[in-house]
């Protein structure tokens, strides 16, 4: 049950997910930037994006103040401050790679490769019937090699989905490691669950309590008549900060602008 009427159709051809052939050809056209990096190409429609860092409060520097006082001699001692450190807010992505999500997940993984290649504080996990940390794979320089490594390294690629079990595994094994300092979580899934939504509500509630924002990216929002009727989707709906469409390059451009403008982090 997809949660939309059988007569629903994509509004126009531009709303469809790009084909596998289209994604690599778009991968060398523009810049997605993280603070302090050189940027990595992804797609023509995404402009320069900077993930807004949090700035630590400036503190007086006794050593620098004493050096300035010795140089200045008698009189007023100039107060010097430590250089402010820029703290990148963590971004964690949980990507559904089940059969119903395969074409969309490939598109998102190419986008995430552009971020993960430079960003130190982005963590990416794939899940179908189990959870797999794929952050290291996405740090390969070549995007096609990175995605190929992911598809080979994820045992349940294009299989079924157990959302509740996968989120529970993340909460138990990874949440404390990667969700510090007001992390934002992007949950990329259509909400279709082979376990009938079992455990999804509890796991989603715990995940939401552990992060600053939990953003649900749902490709089924491409359909005008979509409603979260599946059990997994209903369980997720009440525990997310925001629900966004994510099904084609235009929606990825919107996501990039939201990340770059600091609206999601």
C-alpha cells in the first residue's frame, strides 16, 4: 500500500527521479561546499552550498594579552581574545535502500557523496532489513566507485524494509557516537515497512529526542494525492520535525538550499 490513489500520476516528467544514466552525467557540474573545504561537484542545478557552522563564544587569551602588554609598554593593557573556533553541526543521514526506494536512494547517495567527500561531520547509514554504516564508502574520490562500493557492501540492497528494527539499532549502537552537538538527522524513506510498522513509533520517538531536528525526506510526496496510510508512515508522521519531498534533482536543489541557508541545521 503506497498511500496514494492508483490513478495518481506524476505532475510532469520533471518530477520523476533521474535515471541511472542521468545521475553520473550531472555529477561534474557545480559546487556543494562545507566550511573550510574546497567543494565537490554534484549537479548543475545546485548552487554553492555552505552548511552553516555554530560559532563558539570568544574568550580572553591571557598569553596573547601579556604579549600585547609587553609590546605596548606602560599604559592600558590591550585585551586579546582567542580565535573563535568554528564547530560544524553534525549531519546524519539514514537512507532506505529497499526495493521500493532503490532508484531514489541512488540519486540521494550521489548527492551525499558530494558532501561526504569533504565534510568531516557527516555520517551516512543505509538500511533495509538491517543497518549499515556507509560513511567510509562515500569518502572515495570517484562517485561511481563510491556508489558501487555501497551496493556491494550492503547485504540487503534492494530487498525488504524493517524501519523499526533499523532505527532501533541506530539508537542503540550509534546515536551517542554521532548525534552530539545538536545534530540534524535526515531520514530518507517512503515509510513502507514489511513488519507492518512494528517498533517504528518507539524508535522514531527515541531518535527525535536524541537530535536537534528529524527531517523526513519522502519521495512519495511527488504524488498530489499521497497520504501516509502505510503503518510505518503513520508511525513516523507524529515524530518528525519536518516532512519534505525528495524524488528528483529539483527537490535535491531545494534540500541543498535549505542546508546551505541553515534552515535545517
